[in-house]
């Protein structure tokens, strides 16, 4: 951050003779100045416009001001005789006599080409303020009789300048910088005191400043707090001098706003504290060539070099050779909009370690730099590799298991199935790659399963549910799904592991056993064989089959279809059709054969194993239309007679 540096000179018009100047003006414009020196002869430097054109003698602000023009903050690139260049901000105002003739030009010059370090800025500001205050005192003494010249001086300086009555504190004049910084217009301020307006927080603060003026005649660089109209607090350096005008004592005050500098210094101190205690490596490097400008303690410890050695190196010397090809692009992206990437860095002993780098560009003291925060991710990489190996072993083990194996996140989202997932129909992935498992379940089992799983996820309890899942051949089989939560050391669920085990054979064996037990009880407890057989037929669905038919032999040998039992999905039309299709006792169909011979008939596949004599039978066609694959026809025998 550059410090304020102002040169002041008074040039006679139209001769161009320098009547009065300060030392800073000589430094800025070329060399020692004598009272008879002409401005045009004295300026050694070449001036250039922003477009590169050279300034002509009549274009310089001093020459234009002597012609009556007011020049405000014009920036000129100046080339010295030794080839060095600077940027000067020049303001010039004409000084006229009562008849309006230009007698002289007041020239104010500030070097804005370089900014110093934040910590030096305040010290340099103090020195420049002292020089500026001396010049202001001299100018105030020489020009206090000319109110118009005072106004011009007030309005051209970037600092807050006010003229106030020493004792009462009432403002007599304020400049434009006062209006811009504090928010009051000249009309609102003149005639009021700083305490009334709240510029000073209290009468005591203003009186402390005035007392120093009374005691010493002047004050230099007094740090104070001023308050703007909108409530903003400004930290300023106050410099003031007592002057006598018309027999009364007045106070000229110059205030430089250092709020941003104070904040910057505080931020710098915070950074220094953070950087010193950070476990991450922090590097400041020149964007142009990667030369290290500053490093923290963590960098010294990580790389094994001393701080002095690191400051003599470039970041390229810290990168592993195989990563250098990416460096230009990474540095360009960091400078443009910031970048986060991984790389490999080298220690002094030649060993390498993986790093994660967050880098961003910044301008400090006019120099474009990259600020990089670098984290050693060796342990993280080891953990990631161990996790990958563990996951590979888990997948290998899971794929070797006879069950369907799955995992889910803490919120219940299933994110993995083993290879047995391909044995089922209905599994799919959503747009995020997560598994959708509801379509694989039997429609009757979807809602109970969802409720059971949501309850387990919500309560953190073990999940267990028996349900039917559809295989790739379209058949449903019974599975027992079980999920167990895995918790961390704080008891939080971090994962769910689960399996789905085929229990279809067990389930059907249980249903058959239950059917036989209930059927035996019915047969033993009833004397009405037809009603008993009807109740047995009802037990068979769905324990043993999707359809159950009870056929009885009437007197005379005719077959009567006493009952048709079916699952709910069958339409009434299909049931009515099936009830009408009663075979004759001589038919080759399974039920007629069982009634005629007293033998049990088992047809594994009605499409492939039915004898040719069945092919034209209407009942056989009806069975096929209903999707019946297998048939068992069992005779009921009592007292040696088939019922």
C-alpha cells in the first residue's frame, strides 16, 4: 500500500518562474530549485499521455493553469533521464487578482506509482503528513487573506481540510473531501460545531484536540475517531495549526482517512497469527516466475529447508519433476479464478509426499502473487487406499455368497448390490446411481416392506422382512431380507449391511405342512364329506396352488364340479368359463383320469407334457389361456370308493 507523497509549488504567470516549492516537489520533478528557476527549464523528465503520446510543453498542468485552467488529479507517466518511469498525479489551479488576471499557478503533485508494505505505509504516511502540514502552514500564512485561493487549496487536496474557530469550534469552511467522507454539505456544516454534528463523539474529545493546539500552536498526526453522517466511524490522522485571521484565532485542520490502512494492518496481523499457527503449508509466490516471497513455519517443517533457503527458491523446485508439465496451466487458473488440485511435492532429502493445493491470485504492493494453502494428504491417501482394498475384498466376498447382498447409506438409500442382482427382474438405478428395489417385489408385499424398512431406518433397529421377489424368468420366490446398522464410536449409523436369502422351499414346505395339518383336522371332525372337501379345497389356495377344483362323481357316473377356488386376480368371466368346462368321466384329462382310476396324476408342464389326446380339449385350452403350468389331480377315496 503506497504512502501519501505530495509536492507543492507556486509558479509565477506567465513567466513560469517558481516562486515557492517544497523539497518533495524537487524530488518529484527533477532536481534542486532556485527562486529564479523557470518551470519549463527545470523539468528534466519526459511526460506521456495514457495512449503513449508525449506531453508538449504547453500541455503540462502548470502551463495550462497559468492560462486559467483548473487541472484536477491528472495522471502523467514520467520518464527520468536515467530511463526509470513513475506515475505522477498532478493538480494545478490558477491564482487570480481581483480583476481576474492570473498571477500564479499553485501546483500539487503526488507520486502514485508504487505502494509500500502495509506496515511501512503508516510510518511513511506520518513522515509525508509532517512535510505536507509544514507546507500547508506556510501556504495558510501566505494565502489566508485570499479566500478564493483558500477555497481552491481546500478543494484540490484529497485530505479532509476544514477551517474552524478555535474556541467555539464552529466550522467556517470545509472542502469537498469533507463532504464526500462525512456526508454533510458545506451549507449544512458551516456555522455548526463538530460536536453538534456528531463528527466528534463528545465535547471532551474535541476539547482535547483544541487544548493541544492552544498549548503547542500545532498538532501533528494525532490519531482520532470521526463519525460520518450515516454512522460510519473513520480513523484519521489529525494535523492542525492555529492561524490568526482578522484578529481572531482560527484552526486549520487536515485529516487523512486511514481507516482502510488500519483494517489492513489488523488483517495482516490476523493473517500472521493464523499463518504462524496453521498446520497447513502457506506459500506466497511471485506469479511471474513462482519465486517464493513468504513461507510459514509449517512449510519449513514439511520441506526440511530453512526459511532463508525457501525464500531463495521457486515453487517449481518443490514440485516433483513429473508434475511440472501441469504447472503453467495450474498457475494460470489460480491467478484467474482460483484452483483446487492435487500434486506431488519434494522434501529436501528427495522424498516425495502427496499434497492438496488451494491457490488464488492477489495483488500485493503492485506485484501479482499467488497465495497457496498446501495440505499434506499422505495419511488421507493411505486411508483411501486401505478403503479401496477393503471395498474390493468386500465385493469379492459378497459376490461369492449365495445370497443377494446389499448396502445402504444412513438415510436408507441402497447404493450397492452384489452380482446376484442380475438374477432378478425389476431392479433399476435412478439418475444418481442409487438402486430402486420396490419394482422387484410382489405387489402385495411392496407396502409392508417399505413400512418395515422406513421403521428400521427411523429407529435404528434391525430390519427383517419376508417377501416375494420376481426372478428373471418371471416367477416369484420367497426371500428373507435382513439389514443391520453399523455405527461409529459416537453411536451414529454410518452404514447398513444386508442380505436377502431364498426361503422359498422352506416357505412352501411350511405351507404344505400347514395345509396337511388343517386338512387332516377337517377330515377327522366332519361327517359331511362334500362340505369337508370344499373346506379342504379352500385351504389349498394359496398354500399349494393358484387354482383348486373339487369334482364329485354323481349317481350314474356324471362328474359334478362342486367348487372352483382361485386367487383374487382372476376375473369373474374366467371363473365362470372354468366352472362350465366339466370333463366327462371318459376324458383323458387329469381330473377325469383320477376319478376313473383312483390314481394321482401329476403334470409338470401342461404345454410340453400333455398327451396328444389333450390337445383339442377345450378345458386344456382354457388352462393354457389362464397361464396354468402344472396340475395335480388327486382322488379322494373313502371305504374303497372314489368320491
